[in-house]
C-alpha cells in the first residue's frame, strides 16, 4: 500500500506521498489533474497498483508535521525516511542538495564540482529538475552561475518565496536550533 496527504502551505497545496519504504514524493499542486498524475507516479514509485494508493493523513503525519514546521520557520532540515526513485547520479545530486544550508544557495557548477564532475553542470541541472522531494530535498537552493533564479518545477515564484522565507526565518531557525530542534 502507498499513502498520501495534501497540506496547505503559504505557497499552495503540497502533495506528500510515501509507502512503508519512506517518502517518495513531495510536490506542489493538488488540483484534480495534478492529483491524478501524482497518484500515478506514487503508485509506480511505490511499486503498487493505483488502487492501493490511499489518502492517509495518519501515515503522512510526520512528513506533514515537519513541512508545517518548515513553513512556520521552525525547521531547516528534515528527518524523514526518504525513498526517491532515480538513477545513481540523480540520487548523488539529491544527496548533495541536502547539504546546502537553509538561507544559502549553490550553483549547478558548484554542485557538479562537489560531486567530482566539474563539467557536469547541465546533468546536475537535469537531475535537480527531476527531484521528486520538493522542499525536503532543497532543489530551490540551486541557482544559475551568476546567482539568478533559474528553472524550478514548482515555478519561479515559489522558488523565490522559499528562498525569501529562509532568509527571513534565519533568526527563527537559529533560535529553534538552540532549543534542540532541526
């Protein structure tokens, strides 16, 4: 069985989907058309028939709680079992994205260099664009070489909002870290 829930955030509806393996997908959008696509992807990623995907707020509760904390400025990182599907290179890129601190950005070239493949910035960009775990794996923290905002599957307005949110919330993040929170 796979499960999902929808939560409202300051930047719209967020879809959270997972299975016993962990969280497979965090995406923006929740309209009927988007929801059908998300459910189909989740079924494939979890390896279950579409009929075995259920809305289950209890199963998704920890992920939605941590996302609410992030949007409230109380959390900078996520402590969730993640189960994204992707190539080995994509998974390496997604791991590198998790190392970018809140309130900071990196370029595609910097990520490529970090991975020991300094000429792979386009491949990093492609992997970044395939990230199935928006916000949790912070692909919004990746910008162009000159610091400009570049493509974001959730839309550039959301990317700008997330980066601004992190910059505004840094004092809250610091206070939360001092209290033993992430």
